[in-house]
C-alpha cells in the first residue's frame, strides 16, 4: 500500500521503496553482458556503476584462493590470464556432460573430462585450479549484480526477476534459478528475454497481435515471434543461431585488417598476439562505425605498426553475409509459424549488435516497419524484467503470463513420446492423461519424463525417471494410471502418477539429473553464507589489486612508447610512485593500494596530456587498446584523427 503522505527534505528524492524490505530487481543475465534494473511506479531505472556503465561483462576471474572478480575487471584479465577467467558460461547452463560433444570447440574455457561413472553429471569447468559448475560461475555474476543494486539503493535486495532465452529448457531454467539462490536471491519468476523486451515497450498494453523480437548479442542470435492476446504473451515461434553474433563481426573486420597487414609487411604467419590485437581493434572499429562513417586504427604489435582506414561501406560489405543469415533465419521462423512479415505489428530490437545501422536497416526492410529501438537495446531486457519484478511485489497492471517453451510428455511403449502439455501453453498449468499397463499382472510402471518436440524419446531431453510401484495385479490394459503434469509460474514441472483403483501414488518434482542435488545446493549455500563477509573483503582486495596492476601496466607501456616526453627528474618521480604501487599491491591493505593507484594517476596526468598533444599514430594505437580495455567510450577520437604516420 502506498503511503498517503510522503515527507522528505526538499530537493531530496527518496530512494525507491527505501522503507520496503521487499524491493525486487530485474536481471538480464546475458551471455556477454548482464544488466540490473529496478522499476518504481512503472518507471524503470538501470543501475549503473560510478562511471555510468550499465553493462556488467558476464566474465568471472578466479584467484587461486577461490575468490572471484566479476565484470569489466575480470574481462581485462582475459588477455593476460585466460586460464583464470570464465566467459560465456551461459552456454553451459543446464548442460550435462553428455551435451559436451555437441559444444566441443565452441567453448572459450576448459571443461573437465567427465569422471569415470559420472554419466549424466553436470558439466564442470577447470579454472585457476578450481573445479566449478556453471551454476557457481553464474552465481558470482548474480552476486555482483545484487551488490550493485544494494549499493545503489542503500538497502538489502533479496528478490529478483531473471530473464532467460525463450528456448531455454527446464534444465537450463533450473540451473539459472539455482544460481540465483546461491547468490542469495529469491527468483520471483523467470521471464523469457523477448517477452521482457516486449514488456519494456509496453506492448502488453497496446494492440493485440503479433510482434517480433530480434536479438543480436555478442555470440548469439535469437528471433522470437510473440503473440499478444488478452494481456498474455505467447511465444509463437523462436529460432536463431547459438554461434552468430557481434563477435563474428569482429572476426570479419579483424581478418580484413590482418589481410591488409600481411600485404604491407609481406606474407608470413600471423602471430597469436597479432590475432588478439586485431580482434580487439576490430571490435573498437566496429563499435565506432555505428556512430561515425569512417575511421582509422593502428595495429601496433610485434614492433611493427600498420594503419588501417575503414569506412562504413567496407564494414557493411564485410558483415553482409552474417546479417543476411539473420534475416534468412527470421524468414524461416516466420514460415514455420505460418505468418508473414506483413502480419507482424512491430519489431523490437534487442542486443548490442543491433546498434549497427545496417542491421537496423535490414530488419526494417524485412518487416517493412521501423523497428522499436528507443530503449537502449542492451538495457531493454533488464527493464522488462524490472517491470515484472515490480508487478510481482508491489503490484501493477503489467502482470504477465508466460508459456512453456517446449512440450512436456512421457515415454510410451516403443520409445514413443506422448505429449501431455504442448509447448506454448500459458503457465501455470496442470494437465493429466490416463495410461494403462502393457502386460498381465504388471506391478510397476516406469515413468520417463521428457521435454521436446520430437516424436521419439531418444530425440527429446530426458528430465526425470521414476517408477510407480504397487499396481495390483490386473490383466493388461485394465489398470488406469493417471499421470498429471503441473508447471508452476516459473516453468518448473512436477509430475505425479496415480493408480486410480487403489490410489497408490508417486510424485516427483522434476529436477534434472544433471542439476545440483538439494544437498550440494545446501552445502554451497551454507558455505557462501558463512564466508560472505570474508568473500566480500577478498573480492574488494582482489579488485583493488587488479585495478592497480592495470594502471601500472598502462604506465609501463606508455613509458616504453613515449618515455622521451619526460625529463630525467620527472621520470624518476614517476618511477618512485610506481614502486610505491608495487609495494602496496604486495600488501594486504585495500585502502593503501587504492591510494597508491590514485597517486600514480596524479603523478602521470601531465605525462598523459603531453602524449595526447603529440597526437601521433603510435599514441593512437595505444589509445585504441586502452579504450577497449577500459570498456568506456572506445577511443572515439582515435578514429577521427586524420594524422597517419608510416614507420
Ligand atoms: P549478450 O546478450 O550476448 O550478453 P549484448 O546484447 O550485450 O550481448 O551485446 C554484445 C555485443 O554488442 C558485442 O558484440 C558488442 O561488440 C556489440 N556492441 C555493443 N555496442 C555496439 C555498437 N555501438 N556497435 C556495434 N556493436 C556493438
Ligand atoms: Mg542479451
């Protein structure tokens, strides 16, 4: 209930729900980036860090002691210490070791070989000498988002709506929910990403009809066709490509750069550091070319520099085949659903890669409509989640019904599947169907719960198996066994089987066999609570160290390139401060480390200004790399700088 009078100091706005312990946040837990938002009275607000960044890179770096660093800091470590860093863990959510073959070669980290006899166990990652489940890694990301929210809102946050891709199966949804629990968050609801994006645009309050959500992220492409009817979003069809996204744009541009470089330096093998640098620079160039029509970047590796001018038209040529692939998939998905572009009322753009003007143009052409893009495409999903979180706590008119993403059924004789709840059924839902025995005197019946659209059991995902025992001896076909499926509002399934004449019943809550057991979950929760404060301190210390080391490295490389800008006295001064930073980093005091890093920043400010003034391409190369590494406005001025110098 809303207070009639809210009194606060003039000019001071009260924090949202500051007095309400039940504040709930919305989380977009992305493959590349994650975002947290909150909604107050139907107005959403994305929670940013001190630098105004909304995106938290979904990257976790682990220290030997098990402490973790999340986000931009962890991403910086990807270059130097890839063995300690996990990215794109979302691809493994809910996956069992049996799924690994299909993923082989597409994963940017090391997966543990399955242990003898652990058939069907959960995938585990090897990171910095630790063995971790994807659930634990995701929990670190969720913890970081929760902490960001608590810091910004000045209160504890214990509830969240978390989004998942529409195609996520039960196992992946359960894994996501487990990760949230591990992070100390109660998941009010898991909402499909496209549905959340549609909510953010208020499409649930608009005209009924079909909507398309085109989501092009870092490594994945998803297209969803939603039908809005009586306030219910139904996912009519989904499709996509789990290995197509902005990263592929980066590769196309990087190859272009390396091709030019090879021509100029003479053909020879590309070194790993060249490849890495080309990829980073390509990504910068790509993102700049969304705003400006041309620019120039320098590859400065292995002591050879090459300048690469690229304009938007060239970039568009490079990515045309990739963008066409997305529109082809859109057409195929619409065909499957029996709808045409003309039936679609509106298209929502989601994902950082939809900032590319050509992508927008192609989508507009395909649907013959201007796509909805007023809300930042990488924040829109989190905003929708926040609206739903508010609706589920304080209440609002954005109450959403979700649907089952895939059909649910059981295996029948001969390995066939009998679907009990078809896909796209609004949830919560309960349905039952009667089955009978196959043999005379059959005393038990094995129930194998499956999820998927295929007809044969071995082509669907196995969710659970259990046995109904105590069926009284009867002739084949006489027993009546009622199998009931219930899916709750989060898409989680409970299955029960009951013999109707005797009333014997068996019930299972479907926890996929490769999910965490209650026991494992309990243990992890216990550990994480016990260690919460220590973990927090370790995390802050680790962050301070990473940040200080990064600053040191930046100064070292600046001195290598432009050391002549300092006279001997100045240089000695800078080196004194650098030594102090090194000492601080070796110590255990976070405040001292931070202070030393700040001193270094001050001591090198003048030097940095001189480097800027010099305005040479060598500085440009340094800058573009820094821009990427810093993850903020990527070296916008580097691209417009007309000066180019041949070495
Ligand atoms: P995900 O949903 O996979 O977590 P995001 O929606 O955050 O990913 O998208 C990340 C991708 O968006 C990256 O490939 C990034 O380079 C790309 N991107 C971000 N900003 C821009 C931009 N201005 N122009 C082009 N691509 C961009
Ligand atoms: Mg996304």
